[in-house]
C-alpha cells in the first residue's frame, strides 16, 4: 500500500511564520497590525501574536495593495474601507481556484504513484 500524505492545517501561525510567508520583517507585520483594523491576531498568555488564516488572507490583500500596486498606507486603508466586500470575495474566489488546482495535482500524483507501484 503506498504512503499517503496527511494534510496538516494549522489554526494559528506565529509572527515569524507570517513574516516568512511574505518575506518581510516581523516589525512590518506588527506595524500593519496597528495600522489596519482588519488584522486582529489572538494573543496567548505570553503576549505572542497568533494569526489565523483569515489574518493571512488580509495580509495578502494589504501586501498586494502596498507592495505590488504601490498604494500608500492611507490609500490602502481607503481602498479597503470602500471595497471590503469585493476584496474579500476576490481572494476567496482565488483561494477556491487554488484549492481546486491543488486537488487535481494531488490526484495526478496519486495516479503516478499507483502506476509506479504497478511497474
């Protein structure tokens, strides 16, 4: 029987993990947390920030607006305030498309593993 991978989904991500995802300093993550009210990490007893997947989605939007589109912080805040529902819908649609692609790739991988074991 071939080895089956188990997908582990984390509920919370540390500030270090989030900063690695976006290839930015942790100080920028803390700064954006203060500047944008849509980012609300949980904090444990020690005060460490614990970011949810929704927070990471919000970081994707902010990163796109500030770093890729070149908006100022005030411009990004204004854009988010005016287009909050639209922006969340766009990223949810993109996330669904990526998960469909991921599922298809896993199916192809499993078929290739099955073919390899039959040889």
